[in-house]
C-alpha cells in the first residue's frame, strides 16, 4: 500500500470514527451509572476525553484475551457474541462497531442480533455496507462480490499492505458483509442509519434508543 493511499484511508477512518461517536453521544444520554457493553471493543474507544468526562462503567467482551485492562471502570470478559454470558437487560446500552460481519454465517449473524437485542434495551450496531464499492477490510474494489475461491486467488493483489497473507485469507473466510434489507431483518425494532461517503452508503448503524423509533 502506498503511503499516500494509507494516509488517505487513515484520515477518512478518523473522520468517520469521530463523527460516529459524536452521533452516539447525541442520541444516547449517559451518566456515571450507565452500564455499557461493547462487543468486540477496546478501552481507547471509551476514554474520558471521548465520553465528555463521564466515567461510566464499560464491559468489553471479546473472543480472545487482549490482556489486563488498565482502568478499573473497564471489565474484560471472554465470550461468544452469538451466545452472550449475560442475563436479559444486564446493560443499559449494547454497542458494537464493525463486528457482526465477522461472526460467520447468516445464521450466526441472526444469533448475534438476537443476543445483543436481549441484553440491553438500547442498541448501537455499526457494520460496513456490502454495497460500498471498496471492501472495508481489504481496501480492495468490489472484491466482496466475487466467490470466496476467487477472492483467495486475487488476495495477494489487494492494497492492504499491513496485513500478513494469512490474515488476508482469514478475513476473506470470516467476513460476511450485510445489505440494508438484511439489517432491517436483523434489527426490526431499530432505525437503520446510513453513513455516506461521496453519496454512497459506506456503512449501516442499527439504533434503538429512547428517542428513536423504526421508520
């Protein structure tokens, strides 16, 4: 990947991340007592700078151990997003950013949606749009529309230069991007927002909040 390409990608990523978090805090009222579950998340997402100084507790759940968390307001749990180890409404908000496309099959994505809807009354689930011409993980044009076997054959030509070949093949095997129709099926009680870049839908966000309702 050329340096210019990488810098452009990073600038776009940072822009969307900041705008996305601004939108999140505009829609969801949080307090020091808000219980938030972040599926597939990391501590830096929820620094006090990001949360406007509100130090609410965050539970991070991942399929592998990232190491000890460095702040007592964070709890790290090992678990499967398709079978969450929490009771109904254990949290006030369940949050997920670019995770549901990684869980496997359509059936697994349905389980993910059922579980995240079960553990919290308020939801925020973001995922890249299948319709966007640049595949978000490999930064390759239109590769997501090809059969998996062809994706593997041309994977070495993708511009995602910071990934090892085995990582590229793993992404191809596990990622299943979603359509707008599928997001509506998975989250029927949510509104589905579209993030756009140059007029094209870059990603979807399913939102269930106190001040929103399905359109």
